[in-house]
């Protein structure tokens, strides 16, 4: 098949490295889903030497240190924004206004107001847009959604979401870990709820449904950290290390959310438990192809209990594109391949990425829930979730 090349422009090359691998591998796994072939047109970063090295390693045609120049590049047809949250609004809106499709990593913005502005301005252009919630593209998460939405678990009564991750190196629990942008609200917005919790919130919305009110509590345990440019000087951490929330869902279910980047010995411990009147399920991103499922069976009560399903067979979502029937054939990188393949297919058809993908509106609602959880922690009250209209 003669495929049309489509130019990708990347801003940021930390999580952007994972996106780059996914763009390069996309047509190997999703050759039947699109007639387009991603071409690494340009990459942008602040450090010219580092970004040139990155471009040479992965095959990007051009290098920029000014994101505006990358967005204006006529060879860039899709903007992939993997920069910190303070560099999401302007580049994404500018790209959309120039007629380019946009995918933007989570969190979509530093606040709900900023996220809505990003959604609203991009939506007005008619360009395809997607927020980078890759965890939706786990076969186990999609199968869980099917089970819940089909009524197999009965009426959902209780949802528990936990996300613990020590992040980089020996972890943020080390008080000598430098004051990177994640600890600065001016750049990242919130703390753990933005960097990690957005995934948990989005998965709950994706699988269970809308959240209508929240109450939260937060704590910052490491209040100062060494400055990256001068480790003898410390700066203030003005975001939360830990957040705990109570949630009410539109259908009456109650939820619990706990998110922290401090616990040691955890690596992507994103656990979702969903309890219904006819059954329950749970999964852990540390074991991405597994889903524990319990369907109540009165015929032999002694045999009832959770069973572990390997969501890697041909019968499970997405697996027909990879190596089905292999026990460990789908993981972290594959979620990005499937996410970007869905985005590219939507772009080719000029269709919304919803409902399987997260649009900028989904990113806005997640930001709103995050804002209200943090605000609730300050005033000690329940906060309603009332999103602005589309």
C-alpha cells in the first residue's frame, strides 16, 4: 500500500520519547486502520544540543528551540505537545488555528479555566484534538468498560482508585530531589493530582461514568527542595504530595481516590476497583494484561471469588493488532501505540476521538475535578462538579 506521509511536530522529548517510539511503530501494528504513515518532521526543545542529539537518534528532519517556529513549519501537520502544562494552551491553539490537528499530553492545562480555554479555542477551528490519557488504551480497561456498560456487574455501588508512583530515580520521597517543574504550580498547576491522578479520574469517567461532586484532603510533606541550578539553595514546593478524595457519581455510586508520588517501592501502582450488585472487577497497571473479575453465581457459592483473566487473547479489545494469546505482549509502550493510532485514524476521517479517546473536553472535565478536589481540601466542603457546556 502506498501510504500518505503525515508530518509530526513534537514539542518536548521526555514523555515525547515514548510518543516517538509509538509514532515509529504505529503502522507496523495498525496497518489496516489508516492509510497514513507518520513522518517525524520536526522536534522542539529548549536545549539545542540535547534536542539535536534526540533528533539524530530518532530521525526527526528538523530541530527548533522556539515552539512557534515548529508550529509554523508547513511540513508539520500534526502537533504532538509533550511539553510541561504551561506550554499547552498557546502552542495547541496556535497549531489548530493554522489548520493542524493536535494531541496534547495530560494534564491538559494548569487549571480548569485554562483547560476549557484550550478546548473551546481548538474546537472552534474544527481540528481533531486529543488529550493524552493513554491508560484508556489498555485491553483490560476497555474490557472493564464493556463489562460495566453492559450491566454484567449490575448497579455499580462503590469505586476505589489508587495511584502510587515513586516517579524518577529513588523517588520524590527523597527531600534532596531537586525542585523540578512538577513541584511548581506556576508550571504544572497542581502536584500529584495533575501528574498522576488525572489518569485515575479519567479512567473512572471512562469506565463508570460522570462524577458529580467531590471532597478532598491534601498534604505536602516535603515543603522545600534544592534548586536544580544551585543545590545549596532551596525553594518552596507549592503543590500537594498526596491527595485523598471522596466522590459521588451520577448514577449514585460512591468513590474513593488516593494519589501520591511519595510511596516507595511502587511503580505505576494504578489500581481501579469497581463493585456492583452482580459482580466486581479490579486491575493494576503494574500487571497491565490482567483483570480480576467476579460474577456472582448462586449455583455454587463455595466456588465464588475473583478469577484472573489475561486480557491478551484475540477476544479482547485491541489485541488483534499485536501478539494475541501471549501472556505479556501488551504494556506501557503499546498503550501509546494504540492511542496514537486511534488519533491518526480519527484525523484521517475528520472525526472526534470520542468516546474511546479522550478529547480536550474530557481533559477539561478531569482538570475541573482536580481543581475542585484541591479547593475542597482548602475549605473543608463538598464541591459540585458543574462543567461548562460544549
